[in-house]
């Protein structure tokens, strides 16, 4: 999946990051990624994996559907997406 096609998802991550009051490093480490992972996504254009994006969303306390599409999914759809990430 090429996330650049979805639009402004990086801006939504930035907004969620700002609202959380956490640093990029804090979120990256809490999501069990390298310390510069979120920086690489936001500043260097790195494409995240679904699994890591789910972890980042969880740390930021926002749904993946909100990050990617700016909409909320139901709990069942979110759980399905989370299960999918464990298969990859």
C-alpha cells in the first residue's frame, strides 16, 4: 500500500503528535521503533509498515483510520486491521 496516495496523513500524524505533547523520539520508542523512526516518516518521506503505523497510532491514542483518512472506523474494523497487521 502506498500511503502517499491517501493524502494528508502525515499532517494528521503531526497534529496528533502535537496534541499528545510527546516528542517524535518518545513516540518512536514507545511504538517499539528506532528512536528516529517517526522523524524519518515525517521529515524524510519514509513509508511506514502497517504494523508500525498501528503502534504509532496506539501511542498517539488515535485510530489508524483517523490518521490515514481523517475518519473514524468502528471497533470491529479497527480490530480487523490490527489482526491483519499480525499476518504480515
